[in-house]
């Protein structure tokens, strides 16, 4: 079965997570701590790996990231037609 994600990337959301985190002037550690309040345990190092596309993201983690970053889940995903919305 073919992979949905091309090359070696492990997720689709890394760049957008970083973008929204930085727009909110939030450190990776702060993002991790805010996720923990939601009972979603992603350590600072894992946030870094998500942003570098080297760690997968579960659906619950994606939901939590969107909640903490104050965006819709769809804002973290690439456009359906393959073109990025704002990159």
C-alpha cells in the first residue's frame, strides 16, 4: 500500500504547528505544558520532532495541538488540492 505522505516525513502538520506556535510567541516547552493540561502528553523534544516531520501525530494529538494553538484542525493540514493555503 502506498504511503499518503511522500519522502521521509512522518506527519503533514509540522510546519504549521511551528508557524502557529511562533505566531503565539509560545515556546515548545509551553506548548507541551498546555497539552499536558488536556491530558495529551507530548514532551518538548517530541514537539521539536513533530515540527521537523520526524514524529507521527495521532488524531488526539492533532486535536489537542489545534485546541492549544487556537486554530481549527483543518488549519494544520495541507489543502486538499495539494496547494498550501498560506505557504
